[in-house]
């Protein structure tokens, strides 16, 4: 089955800790994205990558970092600089960036202890 | 800047009744238009999309949407809702970047 997987489903972060959210896709898509979702708000773009070894900041990149060493993988690190990390994080991919349809993973809920 | 407005935060509909969810967008040219559905604690599933051509678009689960250029709208409809349709619905537009509305939560009552 082709699709996008995210792990873990739930993640707990302590003060001052960095945590990494995993996103893997086997759709052979070039572009991948990370979104943050807060209650009552739409999705906001954190980072995106159009190709391996390249990524760009989205609208709310502060306190986050990413890497794109493989086409299939686009991990997101929530750093200690992100002061309000509690949210639902969604990974998506598309054939390439632009008007193409984005397909989403099941999400990771990050909670602060 | 492009923007998407979903004016209804929460809608309650009786099972078997018809449904219309509203979506208006602001953009200089006609963008690509999408409707996604999200069940609690889940990711987003694509219901349908409009790129060009016929302005009435059919999607999965019996949903359809109509693009009206003159009104900058892309409303989602279903003739008869089922209890399983209870979820959050997001309209989105894309020209280079995908921009989401704030969502409409749909509750179904028996």
C-alpha cells in the first residue's frame, strides 16, 4: 500500500528538550511538507522540501528544524526554542510543489510535560 | 495574499438531511481548489478537487462541490448525510502554496 506514515502517534516533550517527529512516504513524491494544526485554526506551514537536500521555511518555521537526506523521509525536530509546541503535526507530500494535490499522513500529537 | 474563508465554524444536521458547507476564497486568478475531511485525531483525506473544466466536481463518499467564479466560492454539498460524515471539513486553495480555511465542524444528529 502506498502512503505516508508518521510516528509516533503521541509524543511527550519535557522542558528544554528537542524531539523529532518522523515522516516517511513511499509514493515517490518529490515534495514534502510539515504543517502545524491548533484547535480552531487551519493548517499552518512549517517547512517544505521540493527535492532531496533542499528545504525552505514556511510561515511558522521558528523553533523547528528539518532535514531531507532521502526522498522518502522528512523528519521534523521541535527544538527547545519553540515555546508553545503543543499541537497536532501533519506531514504531507505531493508529486512536486505548486498546484499539485497534497496527501497527508495520520499525524503526531505533541504534548508538553 | 490568497485567503480562504469558511464562515461556518460548526454546523449541525439531521441524518438524512442535505448539507452545504460554504467556502469563499480571495485570489487574483482562479486557484486550484480542494476539500479535505478530517476525523478526530486523524490526518486529512482528500474529498475532491477542482483544477479546470466542469464547474461541478464529484468526489468520494457522495460529496460534490460547485465552483462559482463570479462569487469566488467553492461550496461542498451532499444530498443526504450519514452519521459517519461527522468530522471537520477544510477548504483549501493553491497557487504555488496550499492555504487552508479554518474548518467547519459537522455534527450529525439522529
